[in-house]
C-alpha cells in the first residue's frame, strides 16, 4: 500500500530545494530590487503590522520600532547572516580537510597532535568559546567569520582523516608512490578527490548548526552591530517588543527555520543517495 | 569482571581527558591575549593610564607569559580562578552559587526530552512509513530546525502573553520551570526521537529479530526484549554528549527566561568583560563534557560486550 508520503522518495529533496530557493530569493532579490532603505525609517510609522500602507508605500512584513521596513531588513539580514555562515563554512572545511588529510596520511605524532586538538575543540562549548573570543577581539563581521570558521573545523578533520586512512591503502595510491609521485601530489590529486563528496554532505548537515550559532550570537547582541541587520539581531531587537509587534520576531524566525529544514532535508537526501549508490 | 584490557582502556581514556583539559586551559588562557593587552581589555574604557598600569601590576600581567600560565593552571588545580572583577568574589563561588539552577533546568529538560523522544522514536520505528511515523518525523525535523531563542519567544507569546497560563520569567515555582525546560529540551527531544527511530529500524532488520519472529514471539515482546536493548547503545553514547552541550542551549534559555543559572552568569560576565568568571565557566563546561564522555565510553564497554578493546 502506498501512501502519499512514501510515493516519491525524492519529495523531501524537492521540498528542501523549494525552501532554500525561497530564502535565496529573499536575500538576493530584496536587497537588489526592493526600493526601501533597511536602515532608515519613518518615526511616524513605527510598529505597523504586516501589509499596512504608509504614504502609498506598502510594507508587506510591517515596520519595526524605528519605522524601518521589515522586508528590507529581513532581506539584507538574511544575506549578511548567510554570507557570514557560508564563508565560515569554507574556512572550516578547508582547515578541517587539510589537517585531517595530513593526520590520516602521515600518521605518527602529527596524527596524535591533530586528533587531540580535535578532542579539545569538541570539548569546549562552541557558543561560549565564540562569545569569549568575540568579546575579546570585538564584534565585527570579519572577526565573526574567522571565529565561526576556526571553531568549526573539528568534525571535518575527523571525516577527512577517516577517509584518508581508507584511501591511503588503495592500490592506485601505492602505485603512484611507486612511480615516485611526491606526497603533496598524492594527497591533492588522489586523496582529496575522494574526500570532496563526504565533505559536501557534511557541510550541508553542518550549516544548520552554523546558522543557529550565528543567529544566537547576534541574538545576544555580540554579533554584527546594529543598525546592520542579521537574522539573530533582528530577533534580539524584536524581543523587547513581542507584546506590541510579534511579527518582528516571527518572520526572521521563520526564515531561520526554512533555512535549517532545507539544509537538513537536503543533507539527509544526499546521505541516502550516497548509501543507495554504494549498496 | 574487569579485565586488564578494560582497565588499561579506562586509564587511557582518563589520560586522554586530562590532555584535553590541558588544551582547554591553554585556549582559555591565551584567548585573553588575542588583543595583546589583557589589562586594557578588562579595565573600563575611561580608566586612566596609571590605573591600567596598577591593575596590570596587581594581576601580574607584567610577568613572563609562561609564569602567568603556570600560575593560572596552578590556581585551577586548587579550585581558584581568581576574583570576579565585578563582584570581588572568587569566580568559582559565583559559579557554584548558580550551578543548582542550571542543573535543575538541564535535568528536567533532558528528562522529558529523553522519555518522550524514546517513546515516540519507538512508535515511529515500529510503525515505519505509517501516518504516525510521518507525523513524528515532521515534529522532530521542526524541533531541530527551530533555534532555542525563537522557540522560547514563541512559547512566551503563546503561553504567557496570550493564554496567560504560565509565567515567562523567574525561578522558584514549578510553573516557572515549564517554559524554560520545554524550550531547552525541544532540540534534544527531536534528536533523540530521530536517533531511537533510526537505530531501532536498523536493529529490527537484523537476522536474530527475524528468527525471533519466526519462532512466533509477539511483536511487542520482540521490541521490548530483543530490539530495544541493542538499539539503545548509540542513543546512550549521544546522550552523554548532549547533556554536556546542553549548557550552550541553557545559555540562551536562561537569558530569555531570566533564569539565574550558569549560562546567564557567563553571558553577563562576557558583556561586562568579567573574564575570570568567563574562564571559570568555560573550563567548568569543558570539564563536564570530558567527564560525561569518559563515563559514556566506560558505560559503552560494559553495555556492549561485542566491542573488542
């Protein structure tokens, strides 16, 4: 007996792509095309609910405590948050992959040192470490990218190392060593291509963590500073007005939810697809 | 019986934990030196040059870094993290004052999320691909997608502001515990549901389950007596890690619900640049994580005799 949720095994991937495309549309189209300034508002038009019209100008998601258009702020905020998160993910992946490959390929003391560093990294609660570092170096966008990136490499290193250990024993790697290829060439030409796939899946599954982390830091007021919007500080600012204007909290939260559900579904689908291919 | 192998495994793990804590202390110590001048960092911006210099001298920031680090580690080993700059009290005392509140919140959150996650995960696995399974999967997917702070605010909007059923802040009564523990446990509930479901489905596909079925044992008995036991091993492993990382979520939850626990202490201290307290909290959190993982590793060995050491 087939029911609608088992009919299409790729239904969740379709949903994931739809959610992610909607968010991508929001953060690309709104900053480019929406005419309202996200950082300037009308003090005579504060806390207007969604779909209200002020001076002939529609505010589809309403306005905030300073009369700024929420759609414009949400668009820019999503773009900034996503930018920070994606750059941080790139740093994490590159750092983790390189260290993991080195640990797995060379073994010995290098392996021990790197893997203990992974343990140490994983033992410290990310958010505390990030808050600590941001409090010390100051909350700029660049600092945030670096801190989020540098504190997230550990799981990528684990996966890269495990994969490298497998690949290292394969015959074609042995063959390349026999014909005198250098270690660097073997690592980058023969080991790396085997790691790209698993790491891509892992990034998709790790992005939700980064998105929520970045939003949490912003929510606590230690991220990118106002008046620049991010998903987290939109919610953080809106928090004081939930009785008066719950849309200020509602829409940024829904955006985060859509991003995270999208990434999770896509990641799960990628994992299943990889499993099916291996089976 | 504890064999020599088991014993050496346990010692090895304990040593590993010590190494990790050593690394954590290095990071926590040197984080303050990222800007080059911890004295200027900790003093208010309006402090005069002479005041900063006097503070630097008093805190011993003029000594060689290695000496400072050894003093820092030595202090930790004696349970001394230095005085809070804000309260002029030992940082550890502040932390211990706040610990019961966080422990209570974490315990309640973990209790409801584990119980409910366990039950729903089992139901979903037994009725795989049914409507119930679908509903449970959707709920657990959403639970992992919603950031703690957003869920917390939604709960406040619905239950405190609109329905007026539950208070939105404070500590002391059972009612005040409901919303924070709901918010904090949501993520773990989802994670545990998904994990129990996946793990149980895998075990139910094993040969010995088919044998049990062939013998005519009832479905219920198979699940309770044969499958769950093995399905729970990965769940327990993850449980330990979750408990330790609960502190990260507790941070946000405590801020929103004005819950006077360690998380709020940490954020307040970070915002007022009270670094000795921050250091104490980070080290404490890492210690909890390391100890929990150590216990889980040991439990794992005893729970799963198939593991070869």
